[in-house]
């Protein structure tokens, strides 16, 4: 069964304390691994797409990496404004639908 | 680029009335649009998938006669909640996919409250 699991469920960090969020996936025929950020009361904001193992992408304090079984979202020297729920999703291409993880709620304390 | 808008952002309606929510892709052509529902502190729940010019495909358990979806153009999809009831109160979010891409871009969401 195609599945995406994110860990931890919640993560509290001090401002400037770097860490990583994990997204493990088991899908047949990966067509992409996606990271989104969702703030309360808003729709998800697209961050990255990764297509193949070894691929990395960066945006400001965020860096996403991909292996054959998991993806990491590394956050370097986070600021309070990085607080949000980070969602990971994959697709096998079937109907172009996304398979979602449950998300990691990140809280950055000043 | 890849901006999706939704209108209205908030709507309050009385039980038994119908509400229409619009989803527009502003700077790209959306071959496929998706409609999601999200309850507080819960994951996104896919309601339906619609391709331009075709009938929407609804997920199991979603009443197609209650949630009418129209995707008449490559930049506009609408969701109409018919005969709304308080249990339909939720956060509705649309997303759009452009041709030759698996990426979905999301609208800001619509908060529906049925009184």
C-alpha cells in the first residue's frame, strides 16, 4: 500500500537551533516527492519537488533531500516566522492525486 | 508564478441555502483541479478531482449531488455546496495542476460556516 509517514508529529526548537524533519515513503512508481508549508487558516504553500534519490533543493533556511526511502527537510538557524506545519506528499501519477503525510508542526521559540 | 486564488475567503450562510466557491489559476492553465476539505487540526481530505471539460471524480463517501463541481475552463473551477447544513461547515481548499506537471498549487482556502 502506498504510504507516507512524517516524524516527529511536533517539534519545538529555540530560534537558531537547526534540525531536520523526516518523511518516509513507500510508493510504487514515485513520480515526485513534494514539500509544503501550511500556516493556520491558509492553504498549503508549495516549497519543493524532488524527483530522484540524491537530489537536493534549497530555499532560504530550508533544504530538502531525497533518498530511495525517505526525504528530509533540514532547517538551518530557524526563526519564529518558520513556525508552521510542514507537509510531505508523493504521487504515483494515478489521477495525479497526492498521497499525504500527517505533517510536522514546527514551533520556533524566540 | 503558479498562483491560485479562491473566492470568497469566508462565507456564512443559513442552513438549507447553497454556496458557490470559485477557484482560479491566475498565471497558468490548470488541466486538473482538486477540491479538499480540512477540519481543525486534521489532514487535508481530498473530495474530488476534476479535469477541464469532464465530469468530476468524487472520492468515496463524498456526495456528488451535494458538492457540485464544475471545471468549465482551464483557469476556473467552482464548488457549490447545495442545501448546506451545519455539518458542512469546514475549510475548503482547491488546488490546481498544470499540464506536464505533478505539482499542485493551492488556493488560500474558503472558510464556510453554516448557521
